[in-house]
C-alpha cells in the first residue's frame, strides 16, 4: 500500500507551526486595528494605505469634534462592560454544568467495566488488549473539560475583539467606507484566526499528551478524544441559546416601541433598550457563533480521527496519515491567511457597491486555493492506497478518492453559501419580492417570507445529499467526516466575514448614538447590510457542516455501539425516528417562546420609560439603559436552561432506558428534520431583515416607492424583521448544535449504552 511522503517528524512540526502562524497573524491584525485611536487627536501623516495613517479631513462637517469621539469611546465602553458582565454571569452557570457533566461522564464510562483497572479486549480487534474502561472515563472527562474551556475562551476572545473594534470602525467611517470596511474585516479576522489556530493547537497537544499513556492504542486514544468535541458543542449550545435570547429580547423591544410606536430611528440614544441591543450582537452573534463553529470543527476532527484509528492508519501505526484531518486544518489556516490579504491589502474598496463583491471574493478565493491545498496534503500525507473501516469491514481507498471527499465538502459549502446569499441579500429578487409584499401590510410580508424560507432549503439539501453520496461511496463514514472538515477548512475566513457583520452593526449603532452625520450612518448601514448577508452565509456553512458532522458521528456511534444495521421497520428504531424528528420543533418552540417572554418584559420597560421619564422623547433626559441590560441578562440566563437540558438529557435518557437501537432512530430523526428547519428559519429571518434594510436604504427606484422610514410599508417590514429575529438568531443557529451535540454525546456514552442500555426493554 506504500507509505506517506511526509515523515512523522515533519508532521509533528508542521501542525503546531501552522497554528502558531495563525495566532501570530491574528495578533498582527489586532495591532493594525489598535492603531485607530479612540481620540480626536491628529494621527500619523496621511498617505499610508488602508486608513491607519490618515488624519481626519472632514472638518467642515464637524466630525472632528472632540466630544463626538469621546461619546464613541463612552458608548463602546458601555457595550463592552455589558457584554463582559453577561458572559461572566453566563459562564458561572455554565461552569456548574461543566463540573456536573464531567462527573457524569466519569461515572457512566467508568461503570462500563465496574471501574476495573484491568486491560480489556479491544472493541474492533478482540484478539488485542486495550486500555481499561476506567482510563477511557478519566481521559474522556479531561478532553471534555479541555473542549469546554477552549470553546468558552474562543467565544470570550471573539466578544472582546468585537467590542474593541466597533467604535474604531465608526471613527474610520468618517474617512470613507473603505477604511471602515478594512477595520471591521481585520477585527473579524482576529477572531477567525485565533479560534481556528487555538482549536487546532489544543487538539494536537491533547493527542500528544494522551499518547504518553495510550502509546499505540489509537482506538482508545481517539475514543477518549471525542470528549473534546462534546465539550466544545455543549458550551456552544448555552452560548448560542443564552446569547440569542439576550440579543433578540433587546432587539425586539427596541424595534417595536422605538421604530413602530415612537417612530424614532434604530439605535436612537433616546431608546432605553439600545445599549442592550448592541451588547446582544456581541454575546449572541459573536461569542455564541464562535463557540458554535469551534464545536463543529472539534467534532468533525474527532469523528475523522475515531474512524482513522480503526482503519489501516491505526493498525499500521501511521501517525502522519492519521493526522490527515489536522493537516487539512493546518493548510486551511495558511490558505485563509493569503485570502485575507485580498480584502485588506491587494484590493481597496472605494464605494458601497464594492463591499458585498469583496466579501464574496473571500469565499471564492479561499475555496479555490484550498482545493489546491487539499490536493497537496492528500498527495504528501496519505499512502497511494489504504483501507478505511466500514461497518465491520475494511474498504480499499486511494488517496485521490479522499481528496475528492474533502473537496466535495468544500465546494458543497460554497454552493450553500451562495444559495443563502441569493435568498437573503436584497440585491436579488427573492428579498425584493418580500419587500414589495409590504405594500399590503405585515400579513403578506410574513407569508412571502415564510415561503422564501421553505424554498431556500431545496438547493442546500441537494448539495448536502450529493456530498454525502459521493463521500460515502468513495471512503465510507471517513469520507463524510473529512467532507465536513473540508466545509470547515476555511473556518478562519468564514468567521472573519461572519464576525464582520455584528461589528458593522455595532458601528452603525454607535454612529447614531453619538449624533454623527447622516453621511456616516449611510456608510455604516451599507457595511451592516452586507454583514447581514455574510452572517446568513456563515449560518448556512454552520448548518451544512453540522449535517455532515452529525452523520459522521452517527456512523461512529453505530459502529461503537455494535449495531449491525439501523432498520426503520423495527418498532424500537421507528419510535426513535419519529420522536427524534419532533425534537427540533420542541426545541424551537422553547427558544422562541423564551425570546417572546423576555421581549414582552423589555417592551413594557421601554414603554414605561418613555411614558414616565420627563423630556426623554425630546432628548432632554437620559434613559435608564442599565435596567434593560438587566432584563436581557436575567431572562437569557433563566430561559437557556430548559432548552439546554432537553438537548443534553435526551441521549442519556433514551440510551439508558430504551437502548442503542432507539437512540440511533432519535439521532437520525433529529438530523433529518433539524437541518431543514434550521436552514428555513435562518434564511426567513435574514430575508425579512434585509427587506427592511432595502426599504430603509432607498437605493433603487423600487425601494423609494416603498419608503421612506416610517411609511406603512416600512412598518410592515419592521414587524416581519421582528418576527424573524428569534428565527435567524436564536432557534435557527441553535438547531445545528442540537443535531451534532446529540450525536457526539451518544458517541461518548456509547460504551455505557451498549453495555447497560435499554433498561425498560430488559424489564419488560
């Protein structure tokens, strides 16, 4: 079968070096952003490229007023303090969960062999002996804690970077849209590269540390490593749900009272919910999204490593080939580094219309370069042919076939991204049709938006289906796992364009609150509109990769639990299938009602302040921002627990009481229905949001006939956007965590379920 060209020693050097390069590049980008000073002092002489050397030239508009700059700094500080306070509160509760669940992992897995310290026959090679179940319990618990901590740190760092950059983006908008774009994009890149590099580095270090105990027992080592993905996704669940409830409670409250009832602009400083709304963008769309994509990356890597360990790579102790998923991620960091330069250095944006093409170019360039990178990695890191474990058999695979699997995932991600853009960008007819439907009121707007969301599911599902068929045909479940990794291989670029959106949104809010000119607000609105589309594209990537990751984890679970076949005609499996298909609806109902309850309280508080604070509407009094921040914080902490418990407890209850066959049905059902609902919810909400912005911007003759702000059509669009907020920012993004978290949790607990599960069927 031959051997890989790349030596084991070089592999051990290249992976951490790539991670170190990613971290260094992130710090360099942060340094460039930090050169934008939050002061009105004249900066370095003009003439340097990309804005950080220019001084302010718009004196005639009063934009260099020291008070305006101080106001921006003050607002940024308030947003940062609010976001930090919320995350610390959330992490206290999450920390308790982390400790309790770590104990559960240890007790469940340790009890498989009665906490025995004797070596046991290996799961897939009964003639060999592997490390005891107690070791699996200890190391799975450790990897769970490592994944959880890395996920929390990733989210927190992202939030800190975003709150550091939002006012700086506002100030740069005074010089032109290009300068503001570069600041926002560089800030997003800081988060993207830190998360991608940290995730890779921690996983690589964990493998090497665990290897000191496990030695050549790759099966046991990578089974323990799956806890890393479980830790990452469990934190992401609470981050997404808690942050999503926070941001949407504030957003809905601010929009309904401010824009619809009081007819004041979005982010008007008179609105008491405006600081909470801007805080929410950072804790939901930045911290939650960062943890979410980290979880996807960790799980796809773990799924691929588990299958590799029981294939010829593990049997032959071929370390380089086993590390193929990590080498793909390493190449991704280098490719994304080059791609980022296209947005910040190779091309300069000079007009509003160039923003979206620049972001789309990031996706296309990174995908094209990564295809070449995957080909190189597949050539040097894999033997010409090898065998992959396929449900009890070994399937012969060639290295070029594995290249096609990864490339299939990569290009399927691009298809999903561009389909999402078509259905959520106001540059295309679907969103313009939704905007046009606002002529006859909110009801028709809602009908058109729902229809758009349902229709937008078709192409992504076909893309995922083709990807699954090709990948499985070529390399079984390993092919699907690396296809998911291919979709996430450009995660640094994906996160950069995703984080860019909330940063731009905050920048617009700060411009409004600081009383900056209409011209500046137009620039930040243009950045934000493009950011809405990129955020929708990011959610599309997250959902698509979650589908592939979940299927790969499902395959690993079925193998680990020794299920010979999943037969849907068997009553045990079918009841699981139908219950699993129901779970995303139950979860969505819980999260949407949570947003509704929190928003109800927020609306009442905002109305109370407008009605009882003298001079607030006239701008002569300051609203009580702190009370609104507290309402969002308290509601999100309280409301995130029931949905989180539903996801985390379902596999434990089903596996223990009903057994692995029923659990396999639950996982399949949740995967199939969850993906459809997630895509539909995210795209419906994104379309409603951009339909509103289409009317507000009035950039075309058609848009001007629907506007201006405050018109009946605009009010109908605001109501549609308000309905879509919990769909696109709470329920939709959280559903992809539901399907992959249940799958990875089932895989981690598979030894216990296989040994002691199905208690009810054993009794009766």
